[in-house]
C-alpha cells in the first residue's frame, strides 16, 4: 500500500515534465483495484492523464467518475478540475462534444477556485477550441481570451503565442 502510494505521488510530481516516465511508473501498479478510495481516484486520474500526454488511446477510459466523485467532496479542487478536464477529453475523443463541453465548463469552475494557471490555460483553451470547431466564434474568442490572460499570468510564452494565433 505504501509503495503504491509513493509511486502515485512520484508519478503525479513528474507528470507535466516527464509523462512517459509517469506512464511507465503507473503501468507497474498492477493491483489498482486494491487501492483505497483516494489513491484509486488519483490512480485513475493519473492513468488517463499519462495516456493522453503520451499519445495513447483514452477512448476506453470510463472510470473517471470515481475520481470526480472523490475529489468533488472537497478533497482537492485542482484534481477535481483535472478529472473533469480529462473526462472531457475522453468524451471529445469519442465525438461526444456536448458532453465534453459540459465537463470542460465544470472543470473551468473548479480551476477558478485554485491558483493553478497552467491548467486554467489548458481548460479555457479547450473550451475555446471546441466552440471554434462548431463555428461559434464569439464564444471561442471569449474563452480563448480568458485562456490568454491566464497564460500571461503564468508567463507561458508558448501558450500566449498559440492563443494569439487562435
């Protein structure tokens, strides 16, 4: 139990800069069904996150409701926002755009309650991109502008350039 918890926290800490390493570490956890509630919620979130960041298929990842339900109970707003966001990605990958938009919007509400600007950029730009794909340009502009402002606050030059192009 303690070893799996350590592996989860290590994978979480390296996820943004080394998602391949995080994925390898997570794939070594073979008894994930034996994890306790908080660890199981974290594992499911991190597993989908690592697969997405390393270009693996996430269309079959259907257990993120466990993460959402756990983190919704006040345990961690950043992880709640990430859970909604990655479930939105799964829905979008399965061409369920309306459901994805609903989840992204829930994610945006959760991330506003945190100081995580990096994920705010990702979430708001995903909303903008989804609106843009449906030719809803006013809405797309609104959410991309919010994402841009978060990128400025985060000093995310690449994000600012990307959002300016959008």
